[in-house]
């Protein structure tokens, strides 16, 4: 029984050891399973994290790519807009350059025009290809009549008669309003906007009533001098570019009008001076010996007389007194009118000394002329301002010819800076008799 218990105890011990061994194996398996599960879980977590990271990276990359695409699209749109703006600006620059070129060409033409009558036609012909011009005119303010004066106003290619628009009437015309207020007036419907309230102006209007009218003041140094107007029988045919061109053109027109007025004034004064000089030439011609009077004293003669101007400071003089024939050739200081005045003085003194006082010695006559010119021109007085002192005088030759026989003549000569040349009969050699080194009159060392 004890053996049985012993065996039973052994069996029980072995069985427990087996159970323990199994449990140990199961524990190992369980731990291995747990370890494997942990590895799997870790791998799964790592993979999930990796996938999440990849997903995040892909998302970020996609978002960046989308942002880049958006930026590219925005930049492309911006570039397209900029390109369109540049194209528009380029077109505007081309249009501006074209307008400036047209304006420059028109300005060059009209500022080169000195004829006020031709000015209006040139302007009209220049702007007709750009805009409709049914009526065009330039009105100039006349302060004496206190009115705007229109000369050569063109309507439908016809020149209208001269007319004025008074600035003193209570109801003033559009031209006068523009001038007095110094501002532009642009009316699209003239009949409706102006003549409806100013019917009395229709009866005084020259030509047809326009549908559209534009009035621009003309200024020189900010001072109004008149008005330029362009008109059309159409309703509002002018663009803003047309009006801008006309505004700029008004500056050239103002200059051209001022130039034309100045040229006319200069031309009129010059014509007056020329008329006076031509009349002075007539007077000077009366004092010049005629061909008949010269041939009465000489059988033949040669005369070279070529004045630089209409009237001359050079003259020749001839007279016969008491059997003596006197002939003088005189070169006065200056040309033109100053020289002509001196020639009148010289002519007067020769008449006085020879024909009236009967002096016959050429040297004495020249001496007296010298003294009297200095006295007449106040050259014998001492001037405080030597730069303003009178230094005018003349160089001359005076010959006295006396006939002794039919073949013998006696010549007495005196010259002031002008020698005498002569040739003997049947000889070709020319001889010279010298003159003094002093002129007649003028400031000299005495």
C-alpha cells in the first residue's frame, strides 16, 4: 500500500511535471504568439505610419503642385492681361504718335504760312481727312471795333463774305462767349441748345446753322486774341481724339495768326518805306544831270552809275557858270537813305558855292564844302560822347573845264581821296593826278 502510494506519488509527480512542462510549452507558445503579435502589430503600425506619412507627403506634394498650377494659371492670366494691356498701350502709343505726327505736320505747314488768307484753307485741307469739316473759320478780335472779325470763313468749300460778331451786344454769339470767357464751347445741337433761346442771332448768322459746333479760344502768351471754330451739319461727329487734336492745333494756329499779323505789319511798313524810297529816288533823279544837259557840254561821254539801293549816296553833278563847266563825282558816306541825305547836302552845297556864290577855284570850293558840312552836321563842336558824334562826309572829285580854242581845253582839278585819271589825245597811256588824303566833312585831324 505504501508502494502504491509511492507509485501514486511518483505518478502524480511525473504527471505534474508533465503538466508543468506542457504549461511551460504553452507559455512559451503563448509568449511566442504574443511576440509574433507584437511584431505584427508593430509592423502594421509602422506600415500604417509609413502609409500615412506617404499619404501626407503625397497630399502635401499634390497641394503644392495644385498651388503651383494655380500660381502658374494666375501668372499666365496676369501675363495675358499684361500682354493685353501692353498691346493696348502700344496701340495707344501708335495712335498718339500718329496724332502727334499729324499735328506736327499740320503745325509745320501753318506756322510756315505768312498769309492769313491762305492759313484757313491750309488748316481745313489738313484736318479734312481726319474729321468732317463743313464749316471752318478763324475769328480775330479787333479792340477798336470790339468785335470778332471773320475773314474767309469756309462753309461747304465756299468762302463766305467778311463778317463781324460784336462783343458789346447784350446777347453774345458763341464766338464772343468763347473769347470773353476764355473757354471752349462744344455744342452737339446748336439749334436746340443755343438758338432756341437766342432766336435773334439766326437772322444775323452768316451761312447755314450747323448741327454741331466747337469753339476754341486762341491765345498768345495767355492773352486771348481770337477764336477758332469747326462746325458740322451732322450731329456730334467728333470723337474725343478729334477734339484733343483741335485743342493742340489751336496753339499752332495762334502762333501762325500772330506770325501772319506780324508779317503783314512788317510787309505794310516795308511797302511804305519802299514807296517813300521810290519817291525819294524820283526827287534824287530830278537833281541828277540829264543826258541832254551833259551832251550840251560834251560831244560824247561814258557814265557808269549803279546804285546799291533804290536811292544812292553816290551822285554826279554838272553846271556851267561864267564860261566854266564844272563837273563833280561824289561818293557820300553810307548807302541807301543815309547816303541819299548826304548826297542832297552835297548837291545843295555845290549849287550854293558855284551857282550862287560864283566860286570858281576847285580847291577853294572843296575847302568851303568841308567847312560847311562840318558846321551843318555840327562836327566842329566837341562832343562828350564820341561814340555818338557825327562822322559823315564824302569823297569827291571836282573839275573845272574852260574852252580856250576849238582844240584846246584847260582843266582845273581838286580831289578829296579821289584821284583824276586822264589820257592825252592819240595816246592810250592813262595818267593819274593824286588827291588829298582827307575827306570832305567828318571827324579829322585838322
